[in-house]
């Protein structure tokens, strides 16, 4: 499928899809006229990329792990120290975001609970 179809099916702009390609996250084939040709599984891949980016994972970290997320490959028996450090840093940042989101969620819930009129009213 062409880039416009992937964009329509995923809600991700064509510009962002081209960026993902530049970052090595997507590898569409090219037709003779140079148009990008995406396989059907690209839709699921783009959704996964968006979900991980929205969760806070960097494209740099994604580039390292994206081949393993598709389930076709197995993780290397001993990843290099750079990948371990990169993913460890990403994990720590995600944990910080989760803690912050949890705290904010609890504060909003407490505010809504306190602002509701009592049933005896």
C-alpha cells in the first residue's frame, strides 16, 4: 500500500511516516517510480511505534529494539553494553513518568471525589 493509505489507516501523517523511515523504524519497498510500498503489517507496526513513542521511548531506543518487537527475531544472547545502558536509561525515564502520571491521576480523582455533592445533600 502507498504512504497515503498507511497514513489514513493509522492516523499518522505522511511526514511522520517518512521520519520513521529516516530513523530506520520502517522500511517500505520502493516501486520502479520511487513510490513507497508498505506491506499490510506496516499498519500494526506504525501503531506499535506510536504507542511506544507516546509512552516515552525515544526513536533511538526504538531503532535498537524494533526488530524484536515484531516477534520474528529473538533477542541477542548478550546485548552490548551501549544497548543495555540506553534501554536502562529509557526504563528509568518511563518509571519516572509512570510515577508522575499515577500521582497526577490520584490528585485528579481525589479532587473529583471531594467536589461531588454528598448524597445527603
